[in-house]
C-alpha cells in the first residue's frame, strides 16, 4: 500500500519545450487535478470545457471526503488520494481546504448492524483496517443529538468534507499559475488521429496533441466514442438539499448502513443533506430536475438519524449531472489507441478520489507506472464482454 | 441630526373590532386583536427590530408580502416564522430571532 | 400523500388568477386555485373582501375596482386552497405544495402561473435598517391592518408610490416628504410615448388627481439624488441631494422606498421555462405567446408575472390564458379571445410611457456605497460582490458560490438583478448574455418534516 512518502512528486520541468500540449477534455475536479499535476511536472496543458470550471458534478456534489464504504477495488486509490487531502492546503495554497472529522455510517436496526459486521470482516480479509465498528455508547457520546435507537455504526477516523467548488477551483487556479491554459466554453466536436498525432476539433478551431485526456464526466462516453472506445455511462442527477444555519452541533459526516444518506454541517451552520437519490438528468440540455418524492425519501432518513431537525428549513435543493458506469467503478486507464487516456464515470463518488486520479492520469500521460493498481477501472472492461 | 420623535409609531387609522388577545414578545405582554397579522401587531406596539442577520446588523419587516424574509421571528419555539404571514393567537410567545451564535443588538 | 388531479391548476389568487378561475369554471373545467395568502385579491386587492364591509374611503376607487372580480371569484366554484405554498412544478406537471405543515402533490392537465409581481429593490445606503420598508409593505399594512406611521418619508418613483402617499393622507396620516428620484433624462425618454398613454385618459387623470391632492399637504421634492438612510440599529434620519446640489438632512423614523415592480419569476424559472430579458422594462419575463402559453405547452403565465401591466391588464391576461385552455378542451371562444386581446393591448398602451419614466437611474439600481448591503439575507455588501468579481467570478451562479449572494431564504428575489447588473458593469457583457441565477426548487423554504411528510410522519 502506498504511504505518504511515496506521494511526494518532484517538480521536474522539461528543458526542451514540448511541441504539442496535452489536451484535457473536461474541467471538473478530475480534469483540473490532472492539469495541476501535469503542469507541476512541467508539461504543457490545455483544458477544454463545454461549460466552465466545476460547472457540473464537481462543483455541486455533497463534498464528502471519505474512504468509508468504498468498493474494495477502489480503496487503494482512495488511500492515495487521502494522502493528498491531508496536505491539500500546502498543495493548493488554500486555508481550511479539508475539514477533517470522522465519517460514520450508522446502523438504524439489526439489518444495518449485520451489514456493518460483514463489511468489516470483508475488509479485514483484504488487509484493510481503516473502517471500524463503533459501539452505540461511544457513538452517542461523540454525536450528542443522534436518535437514541441507533445501535452503532462503521466509522473511519480522519474522513471529512470539503467545499467541492472551492477545491475544484483551487486545482484550476494552481494549474493556471503553473502554466496550464483553460479554454471555456469550448465544446469538442471530434478527436481524430492524423498522421502521428491527435487533432481535436472544437467549435472554435482545431488543436494538436500527442495525448488527449478524457475527463468529461457524464459526457465522457461521447468523447470516448470519438476515439473508438465503447465506454457506456448513464447520466443521473444525484440530489442534495442545503438548510438554513443552525447552531453548530455536528463535527462528523453521517451516512446510514444500507441506506441513502450523507449529512454534514458546514462551518456557517448550514447542513448539506444528500445521499445519492437521483433526480432526472438531461445532459444534452445541461438540465436536471429534482423529484419531490426522491427528496422526501432521504430527508426522512435524515429524520431517523436526527429527529431534532424537524423544523429546520431547506433553502435550496439541487442536483449535478454525473456519469455512472454499470459496476459503479470509474474508467481510469489507456484507451484502445495510443495517446488516449480516460478518467470518467465516477458514479457519484469521484470527488475524494480527485487528487489521486489527477496523479494517476498524469502518470499515464507521462508513461509512468501509477503507484496503485488501476486494472479494476480498465476502460475496456465492458466492451470485452459484449 | 435630530432624533425622531418617540411617538412616530404605526397607529390605527380605523377602529377595528374583535376579540382582544394577549401575546408575549420577549418579556413583554402585548394586547392585540385575535386574527391580527403578527408583524402588524408588533409594529403597532412599536417593535420594529425583529431579528439580526449578523452582528450589528438588525432587521425588521420590509416587504410585508412574504418575499423578503426580513421579518423572521421565533413563534412558540419554532424559528424562522415569517411574522408578516402569521396570525396572532391568544397566548402566543414570540421572540426575536438571532443569527446563529450571535448576541443581538436590540434597542426597544 | 393525496394524489389529486385537476383539469386546471391556477397558482395565485390575484386579479389574473381570480379572472382565470372564473373563466375555466364557467366552462365546466375542474379547477383549483392555490394561494399562499389567507384571502384572495393578491397584493393589489389585498384584504378587499374584509375591507369592503367597512369601506374605508382612503383606499380609493382603484382598490374597490376589484370588488366585482373578488365576488365573482368567491362564487365561481373553483377549489380554492389558501395558505398554501407551491414549491415545485415538475416536467410531468406535478405540483408540489406545502400547507399547514404538510407537503402534497397534485397534478393538472394545464397550469396557470399567476404569481404576480414584486417590488424592484432600491438599495440606497441604510436600506436594511428597521424602519425602512418598501412602499408596497407600507401599503399592505394600511390595507390589511389599517396601520400607518406619521411623518414617514417616501422615496423613489412610480405609480404605487403616489397611490400609497395619497392613501396615507386620505387616512389622516401626516407625510413628512416625498422624495421623487425620477431624473430629467427619464422624462425625456418617456415623453415620445406620452401620446400612446392618452389612450388611457382615466389612468392619467387619476394620477393627476393624486398628485394635486398630495401637493396640497406634502412637500414633493423632485430630481432627488444620493439618498442615504442613517441609523445604528434603526432609522434615525436620511439625507439627499437636491437638483441644485444642496445636501439636506431629514430626521425620520420610517422611510418607505419604491421604484417600480418586476415580474415574480422564481416559480417559472424553477420550472425550467424559457425567459427573456426585457431591455426597456429592465427585467426578466417568461417567454409566452399572446395567450400566455409558455415554453411548456401545458403551462401558461398570466398577470404581472409575465410582464408588468397592472391589475386590469392582469385580469385580462388571466381570461386570455383561461379561454385558450378552454379552447384546447374543444370549446373554442374566438370572439372572447379577440376581445380579451384588444382589451389587453388597450391596457398596455400606457406601459411604454411608464416603463421609461420609471426605469430607475443606475445610481438607484446599484448601491453607490461599498458598505451597502446587496443580498439582504446573507448580508453581502457591494464590496463583497466586487471582491468576488475581482477573484474571477464571471456569472451570477459562480458569484453566488464566491460571495453567498442569493443563497439565503429569499432565493435571490431581492438581489438578483443588482448582482446581474454589477457583473454586466464589470465584464461589459449585456444583461441578456449574463443571465440570471439558476433558480431551484423549493421555490419557498420548506422544513425537513414538511418535505418528509410525502413519505410519512417525522420520526419522534
């Protein structure tokens, strides 16, 4: 497993200016983080986005920074990313970038407790010890307002939250400082191999590149198709609500075993409540629609965890457009043709992975071996089956 | 600048009839007519400071039609009630609404 | 969850909503009217039915002109839900509402959004102090609670300001001063449209009468500039500059501000309907055809919410939309449609004049002072907005994230146009190109327990 020391990347600027820049498609957190790491390593980068930086899922997700509850295949990458989160302030020259707390999925009933038990066993078998069972007494002591009937939970110390738009923007700003160029709104119409390089045709002209990185999120499948890769994603719109300010009472992020909830309190007292209930996404029109019944479902779950919140007002609700894969694991890896690298389809849990993905994609561009196994994320894993 | 006269408060321009009721605002008992609008009843009692938005930033009713949310008060323990949309009932307990974690700066 | 279905759902029981309901029920359509107030009338005819029995004369003829419509509506037989806020309309025409602590979903074949207008913000220094109220707010207190404040200062422009001052003096209240901020340039741009306004001589005559009677009792000071309201925790006075450049201080406890009204577009925007920037009236309005049909075939917008035209025009547009819906149910009413269209044009004839005369000058649309608050909910100042613009926010939604402007309970209703115009100033783009905040449901704040009530009872 990677340690924080391995994560230190030396700044190495090429003396000979590269002839063709790396073109990154999509200025969400993955695109911005990749641009940052590439620029830090002296690569020339152009980022294109059909809208603007952090416009979709990367700007408006719940902001959970968690290792808790991840697919076993995703844990090594999540741990590498966490190393970066622990030094995010220095990395991005910001303050309070990461609110380190703890993340707990509570068990509302015996079924939840059983799920928790088998989860912890499964992880231990695979050699991971970061998720731990927490007894009810301790849980209620650490989270005073928790509903009394909750019978424990699975907890990860040191997980927490960040403001998504702020982190995405900080990656963008630092990338720009290091020389990356962002062109928005620019939409990609085709990506073609011409002679010995790629030609990216946009609505405002053509670009030449040796490497093209596809970080186009819910629109990633369209870009993949342009380079001959069949990488299906479905667009969905996970919904969130934000409440008015409440006196500070919570310094943890709360989920539910076997249920859909993520609940946190920001510094200003507002609570952000989400958890994956999906609204309707219309990626062609850049529109999302909230479903009232869906909203009520996860808000009810919040009530089962904190019944004292009954009169708290919801001020806004929203949904970002996100790309989901069939197995809910992202596509990270090389395309079928040389020079194409994919990083999309994060299925609504890519925010925490962002810094790790940026490092890995930068490695792939520069033909280095990433320090985590990315084979579970193989871009070809569905096309092989068909 | 002269300080305004103390008597320049909202007053009735028409005799209204109805059942008199008492409600409490902070520590004061105020008489109104059953069914009066909460914001109006407070203004008539010369209570124009309803809430704080942050320190040194006091607010009172502004639009009276439910759009601006400046008249928020706590009614019978429930926060964030729009005084301009609420109705006075006998025995109602009304408190000014403080911005979270703030000591308000009210006068009168 | 009750799942009720109606042929027509009308949101708002002001003149447009009431008139529309009279028309659809007459044609036999199963109609519901949903309103967030406790009685019909909207803002213009607020509390009319209760006042009517007492008939205070100070409210004037223009107010009692709504009597017949209010009575017709009360008798029309539409389902009428009061105290009921709509917080979302979905693309499948589900209407999500909350009433008395409980959320509900209803559906309708056709929806008429008749949510009226709100006052344009007038962000002078000190406008958030207790004691400052909008003129509409002061008028509502008079209509609903028969309350007024002596020696108030009225500041701004527009017909509602003069109507309210007139009502104040007729009610026996003393008015300290009217400070009219209409500039000479507005008179110059409005004058060419004055002949058109004479198509409505009664409206002009009424305005003349108000002015004449006001001037007999109140100082009306015109061409006022640089208004600032002073006070620490409530209004203590205000100051302004006269046309001759003199700086005047006035002690005051109550200051009422007004500079026209704009469509209340939060619901139509949250519903995802198309909107257009109206450059001459300087506001956003939904895109509709002549019958009020929006970019969604099943949704109509009637009344001031589709473009400000006043109470009489609002009622006509309500009838227009309603009769278009009746026609789509196979009951064409061509003559009625034509009649409504002509009446509507007639009532709009005064608008080009009024829109130009009362479009506030820039100094009253954008705060002149760095400390002046723009977003009242989140206490975001002009300096904060400038800071966000300086650090790279290029649109209203980014600016929201940077500064928190527009993130509070009113959901940008108050600060939206100000923020947009500051971006326009900063970037040199047009207002239309910059666009408005992305408005999302819930259009009105809803509590967690209210929302969860769609699922069941809140856990104890």
